[in-house]
């Protein structure tokens, strides 16, 4: 099979249409269509069902796509190993983590890493869904839940503690709760339900809804936000009381910590990467960078 045609077929199968594949490959729709048709003719079988709403892979197309996907994945991993050097780490490093952790903890620190390793091309991907590292949707991930895939290496980085905060304006208007039961008379800001693969964390993150109450009768929140930075901004503006991870509050924050004696859950943070990248210098130096920064921030 012609390698260029196979590459184009793979892009079309991923995109689901000639138009979107053309945008990815920077080729015209007609050029994409011609290459796929030529591949189908050489194989003497159809690879796509064509209809008004787009393209659907045939059974033979599905088989070819799976094989092509595995081949391109292996090539990407091989390229990463070949371009990596223990003496001078280089190449792309795509980092996946949550929006809150990435925005508040990671991005302020990433300049130091980029200055230390200028030949590493860093990309940070902030989403709540866990990207598929085995399929190279990202190279490494910093996750708030332990990975479920058996072919991933994980290292525990730290445990996050959540503390309770309110703004000075909120306290001035509504007073300070002195016991968990007092929260019944206050406005609570919590996580919403749409947080991607982090849904398992919701009971821990929303512990204010049950603090000092029967778990079968949780409080109703004043506001739900599916982003920790959004919760921070809401609490800062005086909407209500919220729980925030300890890394979130800087010395310059005007928020006031309340109920310091109330127990709160810990959330474990993991550094995760594929087994195939175990020997990668880029992964090693980034892991060491994270560990050093975590130790220094304690």
C-alpha cells in the first residue's frame, strides 16, 4: 500500500469527513477524496460508506484503520525514543492535567522547566477528561485519580488538602460560621456534576454539603461550578463559602480561612506515563522537576 495514501486514509477515518481531514493535512477536499478513492481501487474494496452526513468506515475499513492506527502509534513512540537523548533531552512533551491544577499550580512553574530544557517543546492540555496516553493523545499526565489502565506507570506526587474559605465581604454581610452545623445558614459554592473523568472525586470535593449533617440530607448549594478556578472566583467575589485545595491560595489572596478544625478529605495527585516511555529523558527530567517543586513548596 502507498504510504501517503494510508496516512491520508487514517486522517479521514479520524476526522470522519474529507473536509475536516483536509483542514488537518492542509490539503483540498478533492485531493483527499482522490487519494482515498485511489487506495480503494488498489485494494479493490470500499473503505467508507459515503452519505450526506459524512463517512462511516466499512468492516474492511475498520480493520485497516485499527492496523494503521497501531502502526502510526508505534512510529510516534519510536521517533520519540530516537530523538531523545540522556545528555540533552529534546522533542515534544505533551502534558495533560485538569484545568484547575494546570492553570494555578503548573503553568506558573513551567517557565523554569522550559528555561532548563529549551530543546523540549512543551504543550499543556487542560481538560477534565483523562486523555489516552497509550494512544499518544498526550505523553504524560498529572491526575487527581489513580490510572485504571494497566500499561501506565504511576508515581504518587502529593496529597492535596482542601480548606474552607470565604471573602471578607461575605463574612461582613453574613458572619463567620463557627461550627459545621452553622453552614446550614450560609451560601455554599460547590462543584457541578460535569467534570469529565473526575466525577469520582465529587463526594470528596463537595464535602461541605454534608459537613455537620446527616449524609442522606445534604445541603443545597447556592451555586455549582464545574471548575475549581471558577469556584475560587465565585468565593472571592462574595457569592458564598467554598472549599479550595491548599495549593490554590497564594499569600496575596484576600480570602479568609474558616472552620480550620473541621476535617476535610485529601485528594491524591499522580504523575502518569506509558510504559513505552520509561527510558525517555524528557519524561525523567520533567518528573524530577515536578518532585523538586513539590518538595520546595511544602
